[in-house]
DNA sequence: CTCATTATCTGCGCCGCGCAGGTAATCACT
DNA sequence: AGTGATTACCTGCGCGGCGCAGATAATGAG
């Protein structure tokens, strides 16, 4: 499965390239990706998704909001919360980067049968689940050998 | 294929977690991963692989060398070059993180047939190739809309 | 009304990174 | 061999994202 690792490493580099073409950080971009597909979320949830602290998330939202990529909205049910909402109009600026990917990949995926594609999806789901277990496991590890208690 | 994106995002987060457990940056870790599997490489090559500039690579090697993860070696054929070499003895410190992954994934992969696994590998190879095309395409894009000439 | 908890924001310092310039080795050409 | 261009890496500098700790506001429990 080292072939998958290569794909991953490549994806990281590609994300980085796109990020500074757009003028954002990879984290910001990943966050935008989630918002554009997943609908409005709270700031805290974004922190969980990206693995950032609350402070870092606040700053990230500041940046994205400053550039009009997202909007802060109050949650009527809990006024402590801040709902972050993607501004669809800005999606056009990301289009040149991600648009062709969608089209190109559709075309490329066409070489596989429905059955095979379903198998891939299942495979990825399993991998996601596996990844989650790994995350939990790693979180519990003793941390760095350098002096410094725990988290 | 959004399911794959989720896996990717997750992998990024996981990398980050491991990185600061070990006390390194994700870049450093990715670099180590490559060195441990791919053998000695030049500093410049590492820059290409990680997408970093020469200065950043130098600093990265400094960090890794300072913590005895790698060693600088002169290239006898071209004394300008610096070969970076992984120190296998340090691999044990990474074992707790990556070791169980290898075992766990083997076990998990066992549920698929040889044929299916071959199909996955082919799929990833194709994806890698596709990713390379995307990288080239994106590199050629007009860059950020904010004022700032070009690269 | 008071205390604890939750969700987000702010001040501070660290550190990785790009950029621009520097040094040393190598190559191309005469 | 000598001269200039190129290549490969290193160094000084400033920017910006991030974690940490504490502040603020809203909610819930009694």
C-alpha cells in the first residue's frame, strides 16, 4: 500500500500549491472544502475536523471572513455558538482549481464499472474507519520523548 | 469520490498529530518517511518531493540532523551535493506510531482478494498519474488575484 | 442568584517557511 | 588553463499560522 502513501504525499504537495495560488493556507483551504460541501458548521466543529485549537480556528475564520469566503452567523438556539457559512459566490474563484478536477476525474472514473466503483467507495469507507482507529490509538501514545508532560 | 477526500483530510490530521507527538513538523515527518523507504537522497531532491524551497530544506535537514534522525554525507562525485541519509537506529522511535499501522492494515487488507488488491493498486497508480497532471495544470494557473506580479 | 461549564475570542511567543543574497563546486567554451 | 555561467546548498531576515493561557459571554444546575 505504499502506492497509496505516494498519492497522499502528492495530494499534500498539491494542496500546498493550490493554497498559495489562492492566497490561503492549506488548513484554510481544507476548511473551505468542508464548508462548501457540508453546509454551515460551528467554529468548534471546524476545530475538531482540522485538528486545530479554538484560538487557531478563530484566526482562520477571521482570515476567511476578511476575504469574504465565509460569513459568521449567530446560532439562534445557542448564542455562544458561531455558525460559519460558506459564501457560494466566491466558489467561482476556486473553480479554476477544482472544477477541472471534477470533470477530469469523472472522465477517468468512467473506465471502471459500477461494481468496481462501489468497491472503491467501500474500500475508502473502511479505510476511513481504520484511520479513525489509528487516530485514537496514536492520541493515546506517550507523546514526545523530550521533557514535557502530557496533553 | 468525496469519500476519498475525507480519507485524505483525515490523513492530514493524523500526520499532524503524529508529528507533534514525535516533536517534528509534518514536512519533516513526510521527509523521514521517504528517506526511510527510499534510501539516501540529495537535499535538492527532497525539496522537489516536499515542494519546499532550498532554504527550507536546509533548515529541515538541520532539525533532523540535530535530533540524529539523519546524517549529512558528501557526494564523492559532486562535492556540491549533500546526500541525506536516514539513521536506522532511530527508526525504533517511530515504530510505536507506524508499526501497528502496517500490521493492522495487513490484517484489514486480507479481506480482499488478490485480484481486488491489484485493482486498487492500479487505481492508485492511475490516480497518481492523474494527480501529476493536475499539479502541472495548477502550477500554470494565473496565481492569486491579489496584487503581486508572478512567480 | 450563584457557581460551574461551554463556546468563542484575544495577547503572547515560537517556529517553519519563502525570499533574496552568499559561497563553493562544476560545466561550457575558448 | 582561464573566465563566466550554472548548479547546489547555506544564511539573514521578516511574515504568518499555530498552541497556550487567560478573558468574555452565554447557558445550565441548584
